[in-house]
C-alpha cells in the first residue's frame, strides 16, 4: 500500500532540495553542539611534563555539570580513568600507573585541565575529557598525546682481517628513537650497507646499519661517515670512523747505496715493515746464518761499525705479527775504494753557475745589437757609389777625337767622368747624378784641385814640389783607397 502511495505521490524536486538543506543544518547544529574544548594533538618527550587542557562551553547556561573524568586509552590497551573530579566528593586518581604524576590545574568543573609530569614513552595514547551532564547526558573531547624520543646515536669501526670476502667493517646505530631514524653512509669506498629495525616495549625503535666491503690492506685507515636523520634532531647527526683492517707484514730493506768501501764506518741497513698490527719481532740474518762481528743490530736497523770482507754477503730481515711473517733480503758488495758521486748540492751549484753565465751572455748580446742599431741609424748611407774612372786611363778617352765633346757626348757621360779640351783648357766633370745633382749617392760634391791653377803646367809643377821630386806620372796617380765593402766614400781628385 505504501508503494502505491509513493507511486501516486512522487517527491517533487523542490521538496528534495529542502530535505537536503535540512539535513545539512542538522549536521552543522550537531557539530556546533560540541561543548568540550580540548587540544587535538600534543607532542612531548620522556621525563618532561605536559598539560592537557579541557573546558566546557555552554552558551545558554541550561546544562548542569555533574562530574568530569579523564580517560586514558593507550596505543595498545584498554580505556581507564586516570583522574576524576566531583564538586562534592573532590578529586580522585584511580590508576596507579599515573599515581603522583597527575594533578588538576583548576579545582573547577568548567576547566578541569590536568598536568602529567615525568612522562614515559608508554604514556602515549588518547586522553578523553568526559563530562556527565543533565539533561543532555555525557559530553567529551579527545586529545592525542604523541611521545617523541631522541635517538642515541653511535658509530664505530669493526676490526677485520684482509681477505677476499665481504664483511662488516663499520656499524651505525640510532637506538630508542621515536619515530624511527634514517641512517645513511657517506664514503667513496665501493661497499654496500644493510639496515635493520627493532621495536622496543615502550614504543621506541632502534635502527642499526652495517657497512660491508671486501677488506684489503689499502683500506686500513680509510674513512666512512654515518649520518642519522630523525624528527627530533635539529640537524642531521654525523660521525666519521676510520676502518681497521689487519694484515700480515710486507717487508723491504733500505739504506744500501752501492758504495760500501773498505773501512767505511757509517754503513747502515733499515728493515721497513708495513703491517697491522705492528710487528712483534724483527730478525736479521745472513746467508751463513750468523751476523759478522762488525755488525750491530738495533731493532729494525743493522749498523756496520767498519766495512770489511765479512759484510760482503746477503742480509735477510724477517718480520712477524699475529697474522703471519714476511722476509726480504739484499746482497751487499764491498769495494776497495770509495766512489765519488756528485750530490744534489753540487749539481745545484753547477746549474746556478751555468745559469749566470747564460744570463750574462744574453745581456751582452742585447747591448751589442742595440748599439749596432744606433750606429747604423746615425752613420752615412751604406750603399756604395759607382767607382771613379781615372782620367786618361780610359780607352774611350784616348780614342776620342780631338776637340770638345758634342752635346750628345756630354749627355752620355756617366757621373764622375772627366774629360779635357784639346787646347789645354779647364777639365769638364760630370757631377750630376741623373737629374738630382748629387754625387756619390748623396755626398756633397768634391771640388777638383784643377780649379786653383790656370793651366795644366802649373798643376804639374805643384805636384812635383809637393811630392819631393817624384816624377809626374807617379804624382798623377791617386792614393790607393782602403775602403771596405759597404762603406761610403768620396773619391779624391784625379790628375792626368
């Protein structure tokens, strides 16, 4: 029958909308009816104190408060009252786990906030402030208490023996932290790590990380860094550890310089051992077994007080530690005379002297080229002019017809050529260098001595007087010129 009614009277869309609005308003009213104000979530650390606030808010004042209780619900456990307040009967703390650790801050139903001291990790959980009221019944609000714990961080190396298998060489632990910590390894080694966690009974977590690699003697003393990150730490915690890899000794002998000559008194051999742990024994022997009388042993040192044929032998050094033994030998050869070898200081002195000499040579060379360039710039031109032609010695002059040269012949004369008129007149000299009028490549023109005499006979007489009786032919020859190639010169006057 109800179905028939629903089919005959369907709900209109407007009515459906009003139903939805009414439902929302009822929900909002129910939310707004929350009258107990508490903190949603609190964080605390062990050994500290925490205050749990609670307040009853009644806008109309129509609610009558009867009693208030604090109920604790642990993470894993059942609800239990830890504090009760009644305006008539006073305060009560029924849970012995919180005995002497819980107190009311105000002796009031309207504000029954409490303080929990000397907190423990097990105190984590939900705390509900619950009112018994009339006529609405119970009202409550819940606070979640989160207990945090800073981890106890440690990092240390694990002493191992060098081998061929991967083993744990370092460990890092973040113990009893909450929440759980994160561990990272910072290193350039080619190992790997593994991490495990352990939950404590109080809710803390211990994280353990192990670093593994195949240890070699070269890994001894190398560094790895453990870094721990956790919510309660202001910054990451980091600790660097040095690996401890133990291995048997490796031995070498030093000090022999191939110059053990007869009579030497400062010869010495040193047995060098690389091992972890340190060697327990160092033993020196020779090929014959016993040491020569001139030899003294001091730990890993073998000192020869005087070199003789007895130390012309093979010395053996044997080193032991708890992981094994190793030995090394060397053959010493005794020579008759001392070999003189130039040391590093002698080579340095020689190199310094050679360097100074090279520097001086460089300075001299630079000064020489600078002065030569200055002289070349200030001196006369270096090109050589055409050589002078002796008057009267030219075949062309001797074969020329008598009489003055024609205009064409005069133009064909080379600069510096001299000819004479057949009547004994003044010589004609071509001093022009083409059209420039300069002689000998730019040098000033040279005046002929013939300008001082009226005729050729006077010149002859003057030449005879000036040369103390020499014949005319010898006086007419110019003095030999001693001029090197490339130098400038001016030809002297010529006489014919």
